C-alpha cells in the first residue's frame, strides 16, 4: 500500500502531463461519483459516464495540443511498405504533402507522381530478409534514419487450406512486417522516438473460410505488435516509441475486389480514410488500436462466446459466401 501511494505521488509530480491528467481524471471521477451517489444511482451513473467521456476527450486534447511539441516534418523519414498501390499509395501522398521524406518499398514501381527530391522508390520484396536489410541501409544513407514505419504490404490468398502452400501462410503479410520492424527499430531506439503503424485487419479476430492464411497472418501481426508495445515500454530507449495497429474491415482497393461484407453492420472503408488515420496517429504522437469502422471491434468480444453463438453470427452474416466472388489481388 505504502509503495503504491509513493508510486502514485511520484507519477503525480512527474513531468509527464499524461500521467497528471489521467490521475486527475480518476480523482475527479471518484469524488463526483461519491458526491452524486447521495442523489441516486441512475443519475450518478449517467453523470459518471458523461465525466469519463468529457475528461478523456479533454485529456487527449490537452496532451495533443498543449504538451507535445509539434512534429517537424522536414526531419521525418517515413518508410512505407507496399507503397505503390492502395492504402500505401494514399499514405505516401499524405505524408509527402506534409513535407516528410518518404521511402516507398514495393516490388512494383509507383505509377503516380512523386516528389523526386523527398520521395524515393526502393524495389524490395518484403518477404525477403536480405533484401530488407540492404534496402534499410540504403534508406539510412540516402534519406536518413527512419522515424516512422508503416507496415502496409500484404497479399490476400483466397484458397482452401489444402491448396495453399505453407509459405503462403506467413511470408509477406506476417514475416515481412517482422523483418522490416526488426531492421528499423534499432534506429528508433537509438533516438528514443518514432512511430510504428501496422495495418492489421478485423480478420485478426475471426477465421474466414478460404481465407485462413490471411486471417492467421493478421492474428499473428496483432499479437506481435501488442507484445512489442509492452516490450518497448520496458526497453531503454524504447519508452517513447509509439505503436499503432489499424484494424480495417473491407477496404475498397483492388486487392479485395469481389469480397462482400454486410454494409449495414460493417461499412466499407476507403484507402484514403485508412491513410488519413495513420497520418493522424503520427500527428497525435500517441499509439492506439484503431478499428475502421468502429463496429469491427465487436469481433473481439464475439470470440468470448461459445461456438454456437459464433456459428450463428457467421450464418446470419453469411460469412461463408463473402469470398465467393473474390476477384482481387490485382493492381
Ligand atoms: C525543423 O528542422 C530543420 C532541420 O533540422 C530546422 O532547420 C528547422 O528550423 C526546424 N523547424 C522548426 C519549426 O523547428
Ligand atoms: C530524434 O527525435 C526527435 C524528437 O524526439 C526528432 O525530432 C528527430 O527527428 C529524431 N531524429 C532521428 C534521426 O530519428
């Protein structure tokens, strides 16, 4: 108890406004709830929820606007895997607009206009560790040490488990993100700053027939970055490195064309929206889990239900036929 109190006091007096604001929130919340309890449970619950929403919004605003120094974009070196098409392309264009230096890693050359002075294409197969090492060394020499990494490259396989090779299960989508993160992380730790953003998927929390390799790779990605986040928090030079994971449902790129998801519950997301959200997380200088749309978050609690409930959900959402008309993986 004594240690906890000391810990609390040191956090309260620490220079981090983030800690102060969160402790202030807790104290305010407890005291108002206690006060309001005398006026009735229903009113106090409503007031308590309103306070939570108000204070969390306020603390985010305070931390984002008042405390953090604004990003000096001319010092940012943003590495984007799969930057020639889809979400990657939109992200390249957004970061370029802000004046960051951008490294595009892809097997296909970008077919859109890039600012040659600040933006460079590196031909690189993300699933090949040797190519990644070579490319990252090249980036450090030509653009500088990476400060932002967007793990975006992925492939979708719509195949039965027996028709998929074992390599399909993890090569580009999972191992690619791991190789690239491992190659870039030392530069971020050296400066105790940086932001790693990864495009996972809502499918990290649900297995779809004929799409198992993709779901499994996204599930692996989710846990890899969740674990990395905790590991960095206790690594010297890693405490200030932000980790963001984005979980989109269906993104309207050619990669997923023909995939059908129920629009009323899980509306489609555009690649522009995903790219904007990635940029926003860098601006906020805070890592988070982002579900696009927010209803995608429901796939997490669904896993807690027994099988018959999950089976029932799959059948009413007609998940089995969602990939029947798949015509994607094209650029
Ligand atoms: C941003 O960084 C550049 C290069 O290090 C420096 O010249 C410039 O003054 C910085 N801008 C601001 C607003 O701090
Ligand atoms: C080092 O971190 C500072 C902010 O903490 C940032 O402005 C700068 O661009 C970073 N430099 C490198 C080389 O990563």
